[in-house]
């Protein structure tokens, strides 16, 4: 019997034990039985964690797109691979079958080859959420070019630094992109970015907004005529298991962005396996992950994971609030979505609106709903469970990172009993450990510590592009021999994990370790509060004190800010303890957030400290303008 699908809790424990005792047999069997290979491996895994050197499926030969597309054609050629749901609900959705996806990718792959792209070349993809984005990614993988997708919301300077870091030879972009009622001048941003990118030789431009753009002679080419002239067949490049598949830059809450490098076979095996189990995928399902493909969530769970399983996956161009706050729920209703995967920040922003938006749509096709990106607070978890899942869909709170490539800790729906705010148990093959300050592994349950992984897993990043030393220093040196996630976690009495947040989000107040996440949870429960962020700032007596940045739901009823400040502190005091009371509370209209929804605490810390000298790289912020507002109104 294979290990690909976990059917019940007993089987989960059986698979888990097998995966720890005999990881080679476990992953070897999954790899052998569920994918097509040109050549098998000599060794399942070869590693030296101290040196951060890891190889999976050593010497195997494979092409991930043969597994994503070609092998489905006989059985599922006419099945919809991708549903494209445009930004404007009045524009018709597009259904792309596996057959059509094959010819689109083949044509694009041929265009790339004709334009001089070879195996190993880096191609920057800067596209909105349109089918060409998926096709461009898969075409790179088809010919062995390394894709570096940059989220089409990053500024020109962020694009420049990413293109230069990995020396891209080509950029694939579009004239523009739609987002809500805005249209974004992507080609203009690329033109500006490329002023300082000497390695880029060609730019292929897809049409989306039909706006007039500047086309530089000899450098810029419209994509469509090239595709029209290309033949719809392509022989895939034979790739080594460890050949690079893509580079993806992490939002980097500190320092310059890190180009995480993922390789071919291990990434393929684990994204497929996790997609199958965590979303309980069945043949006729319609899967929707609301992330942008520009993030790892989109790479692994809009594209690779679903396509490897022959699934139908949605590419949604729009935003949750356009044309109104019912948009997500309307899309679920319209396409009869069976699995829905989104982020706590989206859940909270929609929970803030009237429940009528969600209650008026038919969400009865949903089977599993998921969350990713940050700890999901209790209030949001319950709202999601009650209003979206209607208390019948297990919530998969999935913990993972850009660096891990695929989901690591999560309930398996209908298998693992869920518990609000808990990511619960590691997937088979994943060995999490909690470490104390003395670098010892903490045994037993009901403990807290720094979350590490002590055995390699197939989809882990292999290095930081061009800087293996930084990779080693960042992830493998704090706890020698182990991968350090940077997150803190708690293990409850039955061994369930709850991710408490980044370890550096802990503030020591009067000698007490205070995680800022639980304080924020408590504050968010106050009826007037929409969202909050707490940071520490130096205090003469306590060492550190707490500073709260708070967004209110509406101001009307709570006009008296002093009173509200008092109330919030009473709330914190009764939920966590008087020690967690905030010294300063500033009401703000927004918080500085990265595109993946994470609050950039480094900036808030500086503001709280009164140090406005250098906020570092703010190019990854969604709303850079908020920084000045918060700074000017500091108390
Ligand atoms: C960090 C990774 C990989 C998905 C998108 C974010 C936090 C992620 C959870 C979760 C608590 C979570 C962690 C992690 N995080 N998922 N379910 N519960 N925290 O990828 O930008 O690489 O961020 O996001 O802090 O380290 P990323």
C-alpha cells in the first residue's frame, strides 16, 4: 500500500512513524508511485545539515511540467486545469483545459527558446494574475530556465534589486494589470526598473489593459504575435533532480531580500503530496487559493501542487473588496469551489464587514477551508468556521514558509481533529523540535520554545541564490545541525503545535517574557478594535514597555479616546495580566504591511523608540505612506 493519501488518524500515525524511522523508504515510495521520471535516483537523500547541504532523489532525471501536464492528457485532456476569474465580475471567466494548457505552455516554451533562453538562465516574470503568468512559469520549467517571479505590486527599485541579484536575462511582463478599480502601469515600472539592469536582453510583453506603452526597439517584443507563430508541441528538457526550478525572494523583515532557491524533484514530490492530503483533493474538486502567484503560496498551491494532482485550480485576478465585500463568496458560489485557502488578514478584513455579504451566497460546495501566513487568532478562526465553513468544513491552519517550499504542520482534514489557533501536527516526513535558550531540545508536552526542524524534507530551499554562507548563517547556525524557522511555538498536552509568532516578536517587560501575539489577540477581542500591533520600547524601570498601534472599527461610538485607552488596558489586564498593560496606545488608520500581510514590526519598533533616522528597506510595503502618518502622530 502506498503512502500518498492518509485516510484516517490511525494511518496518519502509521505513516508518520514510518517516515521517521525510514524516511528514505517513505519518500522513495511516494516518489516512485506518483510521478513519471526519465531515470530513477541512486539515493533518496544525501545531506549534511551542518553545512546546509541537502540533496533529494540524487541523480534522478525528471521534468516537473511532464508531471503537471503531459501525463494527465490521456485521462484528463478535456478537464479544466485552470479557471481564470477576471478582476471585473462582468468579464467572462476562462476555462483552460489540460489539452489547452499543454499547447499554450509548449508555444511559450518554444518562444523562450527562440528568444535565446537556455537551461539555467534566469527569467524574471512580472505579471498580474492572468493565465500568461501560469503559462510563463510552466514554460520556464519546461525548458529548464529558472523562473524568478516578482509580485506585480513591487516598486521599480524592488524589481531592480531582484533582477540584478540573480542576473536575469529576460523579463516577461504585461502592458498593465487590473486590481479593483485601479489599473497598474506594469510596463512603466519595468521600464524604470530596467534602467539599472544590465543583464536583461529582452522583454516580452503580454496584453491585458490595452494601454499604450513604450516599446524599446530591439529589447521589447509583444508576446502574442510570437506565440501565434510558435508550434504547439515541445520536447521537455531533461532535468536533474537537483537542478534549480525557481528563485523566490522572501519579503525579508530584516536586511536585503533573500533569493530562496528551490530545486526540481523534492519540491515536486512534497508540494504534490501535501496538496493531496491537506486539501483532501478528489477528482471533481474546484480548488481556490486566493494568494498571488508571486508568493510561495501561489507557486505551490495555485500552480504546482494542484496541477501535479490533475486538479482544477482558480487564478483570481481581483481583490476581496471589489466590486464589494461579497466578491470572494460570490466566486465560491459561481465556480462551486470545494476548497478555499486564504490568509488571516483577509479573513479579519472581511469579518469586519457585515455578515450579510457572506451569508447571502451559497457556499455549500465547500469541504475544506484553509489559512496561511500568520497565526490565526481565535476570533477570526471562529468567524471563518461559522460563516464560511458553516461549522462543517475542517479549517486547515497550515504552517510553513517560503523556505520550506510546502506545508509542514497542519491538520489533515477529516483525519486530525482541529483546535482553534493550532496548526496541530507535523505532516509525515516532518520532524519539528522545540529548543530552549541553551540550545537543548525540549522533550515532552506542554512546553514552549524555538521551532526547528531536525531532519531534511524534500521541498526545502537549497540555498540563498549567490550566498550559501548567508543561508547557513540564517537558518543552520542558531541551533547547529538543525534548521531554525525563526518562529516560536508551543506544544500542548497532546503534542499539537501552536505557532506563536516570530521569536523576535517577544518583548521582555520587567523580566517577563511577553509574546506580542497573545496581547494583540486580547486587544482584538475588544468590540471597538479592528486590528492591533504591539511592540516593545525601552523603559527606564521595566527594561521594556509595550506600545500599541491600534486600528478602530469605527470611531463614532467611542469618541472618547482616553476612555477607550483605559478600557483596552483593562481588557488586556483581565485577559493576560496587568504586566501586559500597554504604556502607550496610538490609534492609527493602518499598519505598515508587507504584501503577504505581515506587519513590518521593525518600523513600528523604531517609531515606538522615537528613532526616525533609518527605517531600512521599505520597498516591500503594501502601504508605505502609512509610515509617515504613524510617525507624525506618535505619542
Ligand atoms: C512565516 C513565513 C508560507 C506561506 C506564506 C508566508 C508565518 C505562516 C503560519 C501559520 C502561524 C504562520 C510564520 C512563518 N506563518 N503560516 N499557519 N500560523 N504563523 O510565507 O512570507 O515565507 O512567511 O509566516 O511566522 O515563519 P513567508
